[in-house]
C-alpha cells in the first residue's frame, strides 16, 4: 500500500513539474506561407501580409510567396489573424485590411506544420459578392492586436478606407 502511495505521489510531482505525460512543455512548430501566388488558383488577390498571429505568437510580415521561419506555439486550435495590404508590399496603412483564415487551424504537440494562406482560406471585412465576411470575433481580435491601423468597429467594417477605395 505504501509503494502505491509513493508512486501516486511521485506521479503527482512529475505532473506538477511538467515532466509526466501531457506535461506543460508541449509545443508545436508552425510556419505561415503567404500563398497568394498559388498557380492553381484562377485569381490570386495581391495581399502582402503585414502582420500575422497564430495561437498568440507573432509571425510578422510575410511577402507574397514567402514563408516565415518555424516558430514554437502551444498546441491548439485557432485562426490565423492578419493585417494585409492590397497590392502594396510596403504595407501603407491606407492599403491595409484585417483578414483571417476561414476556419480554425489545428496543431498538435510535436507537429511541424506550414499553414498556407491563399484565396480559398481567407476572409475579410469587405469581400466580393458571394463571399462570407469575416466574423465579428476574429475582426475584433485583429483590431485589439493591432490598434494602430485604426480599423472601424465591426458594424462599420465596410467603411474602412480600403473597402471604399476603388
């Protein structure tokens, strides 16, 4: 009986220290690829990704065709949140809009994954007719991450400069 109690105590201590199964040191390795130059798409929006974040990790700017370095993230499920500039690799704020992946992307412990961002898996505040707009939760999360872009509140999202310019 004492040996079982000692074993349970040891397992509890290992768990607290993050050394046992499912410990707190789990990581996944993620890179993000700006694939708005996908040759298989009939149309590729000219988005330079100026800011990007996934599962709370900042991936920064990603030019069209470029892939970020692989970064460590806590495994989980989340949207890739971004600010992108239309046809402007300099990322002038007047050409920028908040965009996000259309679905949550998942990574598991130990996984190495590159997430492609392209026409088929992104959404924004003023999409073309027939494309669903970005949900409010993702839009507002982007506004909170990068307030310096001064994006309009969700109810007025189609009034952002890039939505109204021709």
